[in-house]
């Protein structure tokens, strides 16, 4: 295509590139460098390629391959002593790649299919019935035994294996009143994958917020927040989703906007950068993002008022990358879990390394994602925990699938589901029997 790698529309910023002193502190934290030991598949290697692009090098297939291989987990941001804003750099670079690089016919078709489905809550909900039937009839096991599944492209095999168990979806109204004295009014983002395949997490979120004195407003017309699109360089699409979500939540008079999916929360807090080209939209985004809180972040800010009943369980907490590295939220979920009598919290070895989910990375880069998932599963099993707790639907699907490849099963729950079980006095069996 064009001779130069980048056009003039928000190329990776030279001043941010120059912040990197190539010290190498990022290398042990980078999942792809950990896998392959290749310099150009490390953060500083990719930053070098960005610099080359700014200086006039063309956007080659090789260059794009290194950018595509990045999970965008931002563990390097946590590790970097120089404060390099790698998350901004890779996001800007991916937008350039999507505009200026000609992908193969198969890549185009795969990406088109993914983004015609996953950012649309109604389309995902429409899949619940067929998926439930598929699982009930055990057609997946039949397809594996017959060898039919193995004949499919790896991306489609990954998509089939990642589908979570479909359970009955609890109904959520448009408003859940606070129990006791009202402390805040909170708008809740229901999410795409979270809302369609993990609706019990949204129900638990609303109950916990209400128990902690919050009126919970659940706007019915909300769509995708744009996280998957933005993380994949589909900037125009992400901007459209962001504007639509801002429209929905501006009509809700709330003190906070709460989100229970780490990837979504990270993007919601980035809206001012995403909408920076339109002064009016950027101002709206600033007001909105200032009210955004992860559920664990908000509960920690408010402090507990609802009684916690004992839950005697050994729980391993998995740091979702966009919560720990993207938002810097690490202590709050742990504090909430340790505030429950009987919970024994166990740390996962090398917990800072991504599980390989990374939005739709496990569909676009299935081999690397599989290896990272297997490593994470091994480290989770080594904790000897009875329950794995996380704060992102993609992580839950990825780790469950990796465990199943080993013939292992481990109960999983979102942080807020553990709190909900404790507050309602349901007993630990409600969590570990799933």
C-alpha cells in the first residue's frame, strides 16, 4: 500500500517513543517475549518498529506480525521504570495497521465475522438458545470424537472451545433500589459478553450494590462500549460505540458508572483520548470517565455496610490484565475477598503474565493464546485452590478451557459473585458446585 508505515492521523507519538530508554525491565513481564525470546516481540522491540515507521520505513508484513502478536496486556506499563505509555502507543499503531495494511482474504473474513457478532449484545443473546442446545446434546464431544472439529481452522476450534456453559439468565429490571440508607446512585454497564453469557455476574453486581446502599440504574438501551474494537485498531467503530453509550448514560442521573468487566472498564476510562478529535464529545467523555468505577474500586471507596457471612474456601485470585495493569486496581479485589470470614486467599505464581485471552486475541492468535492459557492453568492448579476468582469474562473462558484440555475442573466466580454469596449467606457450595 502506502510507502510510509503511518499516515498523519494520530501516528504513534514520537515523544512517547522517546520515553523508552531500552532498559529491558519490560522483558520478563511480556508474555510474547516470555514465549519466544524474540526482541521484536517485546515492548521495546515493538517501540523500535514504531520509531522505524515514523522515520519512513514501510509497513511490512513482518512489522504487522509483531504488532498483531502483542496482547495489549500492559504488563510492561506496570514494569516500566520510565513510565512509557505503551498502551497508548500500541493502540495508535493498531489503528494505523487497520487503515493501511492489506490483510489476507481469510484474515479479513475472520475479523469481519468476529466484529459482526461480539460487540452486539442482541446478537450474542440470540446465540444463547442454540448454544444451550448444542451443549445439552453434547454435540461438541461428538464433533471431537469424529475428528470433524479438528478439520476446522484453529480460530474456529478456539471459538467452539471457549463457549461458556449456558445457564438460566436471571432477569434484571431497569432499577434496583438500595437496601437501607441510600449512599449513592449508580449506573451499571451490562456489557456484551458479560451480559449475554455471564448474566449472573450482572445480577450479583446489582444485588451487592443494593446491599451496600446504592440505587442501581440499568439503562435498557445500552450497547457495546467499544473495548474490543478499540483494542483491535478499529478506531472509527470504537468511536461510534462510545458516542452511543455516552448518549445512553447522559440520560441517567447517576453519581457513578460501575463496570464489572476489566476490559470494558479500561476503555471507558480512556474515552477522553478516544474522542479527542471532537471538542464537544471529548468534554462529555471527560465528565463520563470521571464517574467510571470498577465494581471492586467503588465498593472499596464506599466501604462495607452489609454483613458478610462466612465462606470457608481456598480462593486463588487471578489479576485480569486490564484491571491490574490497565487500571492499576490490584489491592481492592483482594481486600474485598479477605473481608469475608473464612476466605483463604492464594496467590498465583507469575500472576502478572496474561492468560492469553486479551479480548479476541485467543481467536486471532490461537496458538500463542493456547500456550499462555496452558501456563496459566498450571499455575492456577499449583495453588491448590478450590475456587478461582477473576474480574473479566474473557479470562474466565480462557482459563476454564485450558483446564478442560488437562481434564481438570475448577469452580470459577467473579469477585462480586463471592461477595454476593457471602452477603446473602448462601454458603460456599453455591460457588464450588458449579
